[in-house]
C-alpha cells in the first residue's frame, strides 16, 4: 500500500485529501464508533489517572510523525484525563513491530516517550525486532478495528462529548487546547 503524509495526519495515498483534520460528533466516518465498543475491543496502553471520568482513545501508527506531535500535545493533560493509546500498523512493517514493542514494554509510557523522541528527532523511532505472534495479532486487530470505523488517517482521537455523551472524533493531530476541549477539561494548560 502506498502512503503519503497529509497536512495534519498520516493518510493512505489512495484517499483524497480533505484539506486537514476533521472533527465531528456524528459524521458518516464515525457513525459506528462508541466509547463502549472501543473499551471492549481495542488493545492499547493508558496514560493518566486510571479512574478519570475524562477518557479518550487514540489510534496511532508508530511511524507517524503527526502521532508523535499529538503525543507531545497530550502531555500537559496527563493528570486531568486518561488517554488510551491504540497502536495500528498502517505505514510500513516498522509500524507493527514498534507498536508491539511499546505494548510489550514493562513501562509503555516510557517506551513511547523514548520512541517518539527518536522518531521526531529523525531517527526512525525505537529499534524493534519482529513482533511476536500474540503482540502482532493485537496490532492487526487494532488496525482492523480502525478500518471498520472507516477512519482515513492517523492519529484519530475519540472522546465522549462532555455535554451530549456522544462520541466526538478528530482525525489528524490536534492541539493541547482542542484535545482538552474534546475531553471536557476547562482551562487546559498550554
């Protein structure tokens, strides 16, 4: 599969560019997405308070620089919300291997910090061996789940709208302020 980078997200080159990230509460792309469905089916790692009422889900590809930008944008919110980071394998074989290595790490948050620093530093991210079958199966299942929702780029952020309770979706990297808004965090740090 040939892939190219979109303005704010990594995207399949066969999909027409939309001119940037999209955000919706009930778009046709995200019609079947529910927080309960994600919680039951996605395999990822959590960052933030385990019992937080504010929870978001992020599909990311370990080779996507926009996902690294979102990782950094989310850091100021770590004490106020829980984000579940869901690795997928879209861009190249390293995506699956690195995503699996992050999931398998004793401290996935530290592994992700190290990986993103290397990726955004132009070094391609962490060195990762071929993913073991169980971990590879998790990444494949996450990728299939993302495909079932028909998302067209990574990162994808899904959160529960604090006012309506419905799923709010943003495809592409978003700022700390936008992420805080999606999670219902007032007066977010900058």
